C-alpha cells in the first residue's frame, strides 16, 4: 500500500509481489518452512554424531561411503531446488496473467465491454494460454525434481547394497552373529537416514532463505524516496510551485516526455495546461503530486524542493480530480470523506450542494448513506458519468487541499456544462492555487494564464487574449472548437 507509485506500473515488481506473498503466506514455504526445519535439525544432528562414532569404530570406510552417497544426494536435491527457483519469475508472471484474465472476466466493471465487444473469447483464450504455459513450466520443474528423486533412489540402492554386502561378508568371513547383523544394519540405516534428513533440511533452509531474502529486498523497495529529516511545509493558504528545468522519462523508456521544462505557478494563480493528446499534461500532474520523480530538475514549493518535504504531509496539500474517477463500494458519504465519521454530515451535504449533486442525493431513500455500486449491495446506486464527476468534485472540496488540480474530469459533460462547472468550481476554491487541464479551451479561458504544451515543452504561454493575439496553435485550436461550441449553443437554445 505504501509502495512507491512507479512500482505499481512495473511488471517485474508485480512478479516480485507474487513471489513475496508465497514466501510468507504458508507454513510449508519460506519463513514457516525454515522455522520447521530449524526445530528438526538439532535432534537429527545428535543422532548423527552418536551413530557416526559407533560406525567409525565398526569400519571408517563404510562411514565414508555412507557420507559420500548422502552428500551426493544433497547436491542433486540442491540442483533441483535451484532450478525451481530459477523459474520463479516466469511462474509469477504466468500466474499473474492467468489471474488477470480470470479477475477481468468476473469484474462487473468490465461487464459492458465484455458483452458489447465480445471479449469473453479473447479473455478465455488468454487465460487458457497462461494456464498452459504455467502447466508447461510446472511440469519442467517437476521433471527435474523427479529426475533428482530417481537419482537419489539409485544412491540409496547403492548405499543399502554396500551396507548389506559388507555385513553379509562379515557374517560369512568373520562369523558376525545374526543379532549383531541386525544391530549394525539398523545403525547404518538410521545413520544414513539422519544424515540424509539433516542435509535435506540444510538444503531446504538454504533455498528458502533465498526466497526470504527476495522478500526482504521487496520490502526495501517500499519507500525508496524516504526523506530523513523532512523540512516543514510553510504555514500558508497559498502556495507557489516552480518547475525548474524538469526532464522526465518513464522507467524503462528512453523517450523524454518532458525536456528541460520550466514553469512558475504563482501563489493563488489559476493556470490552464492545454495541448493535444499525449503532450505530457497528466505526466506533469504525476510529477507535481510526487507519484513520479523527475529524471532531472527540481520542483519547488514556496522555494523548497518538494523532495525535502515529508511525502504524506505534502500529499495532503492537494485536492486532485483525475481523468478516471474511481468509485468504491462504500456508501456515498464514505466515497467523499473516506472515513466512517458520521458527525460531518453537514459538511458532506454542503460539498454535495456545491458540486451540484444535492438534488440527486435528496431523491435517494437513504440520502448520503446510500450504498454505491451493486457489487456488495443489490440496491447500490450507479451514478451517471456526469454525476460521478460531480461526486469527484465534492470529494476534492471536502478534502480542502490548498492546491487544486483538475485533470480533465469533465469529459462526460457537454461543453457548456463543463465550462459552467469549471467556473463554479473556481469560485468555490476561492484564492487557492489551481491547475486546470482540459481539451475544451473555452472551459479554461478564464484562467489567469494558459500554457500550451506540445511535445513536452511549453510552446505558448499567456492569457487567453494574448494567445489569441499570437494567432498560433492555441488560437487555431480555439477557433476550430468554437465552431462546435456555437453549434452546441444553438442546439441547447
Ligand atoms: N506509465 C507510463 N509509462 C510509459 N509511458 C507513459 C506512461 N504514462 C504515460 N506515458 C506516455 O507519456 C506520454 C504523455 O502522456 P500524458 O498522459 O502525460 O499525456 P496528456 O497530455 O495528459 O494526454 P491526454 O490529453 O490524452 O490526457 C504519452 O506518450 C504516453 O504514452
């Protein structure tokens, strides 16, 4: 949960999570197994030493032969275990793929797409392919283990053969009594068993410690951007943000999404980030909210590098409304506050009213305590796209962050409703610093300043009027859109 965000998009880390879970979830794996083995080893060791003394007195060569066969089977087992471990990433990956297909098939959020686009076939096919691949990997591993077991059985056969040949020889040549024959054969067999079990336990501990060590490495991944002595965030209602020569590449990619990007957002300023798809606007939001760290350059908050601030405290400064609004199968109030405190009813109703949702909520029998989605409650409500977006705004208002970011959450609204909503929202947030992203340029024309972004660079910067006068990309885009808005306005009137 606290893992650094970039890891959540990294397949290798997701494989590591799968392996790490296996290490701790069951007593027959990882830590549980090591503990079990650690308990059994001391008893076996005592038996091993006592019986080796007896055997040494009987015949040291027999002792050496027994030891050699046991050590050999130890290395055979170790090799099979190492082979199994070498396939762990492949196993984890295929397990994840199979799980993804199953989870998607049973996730009702995909229900519409699965039916409309007939996705059942491809998802089942993908699951089948992953399961087949999984079975193939498992059978290769089991094949190696089987081979090791056969070799081990062969060594036991040799070992027993040596023991009995030696003892029969002693009976025939040196008159070993039947009583002694039975006693020595028991001693030799028990000795071999003890040594065998001890060596296997040591091998198991060795290999399982490697899994535990993977698990520890995984835990260390959790929070790489820890600040030792974080600086205090200055007490203020308004914050200035400065991006200084920022460059950014996503992990594992050599493409620069932003290159030497600089931008100052003054305290209390409203800035619009506009530009075509893929220009890098959402990436900027991810950097500002510290979900990612710039590859080069600095982001300053009231003059302090944001990496010197405590991340959790820094995050509380932001009320962000993302493009993809996520609703949870909680009640409506909990979807706004993310707590189960009921004493804040008044504030919840206030933000719902401000976001334009009060009429809808008042029409519900259980008001703000109505469950959302139908996953857990058959009477749960489903909001329309536009209502979801209003709910997200209520969430942002409730959180009361001092920096507001709206990353185009209004796609489900028509152009006029969106424009109105941006303006209303802007009034509600009063003097706070705000960053608005929208493809509809009429929605953000009221902003103090507009940055037109293209290919990870600011190509045009100024007020709406200044950019229109410049008569370049922004003005061109605005004029093209204006034709549609006029049409829409005509339809509405
Ligand atoms: N996790 C990721 N890993 C690699 N590349 C990514 C990742 N997320 C986004 N990108 C790439 O970064 C570029 C910029 O994406 P971004 O989402 O910032 O654009 P945007 O300007 O917000 O676009 P839009 O207007 O369509 O929302 C795109 O080319 C995209 O493919």
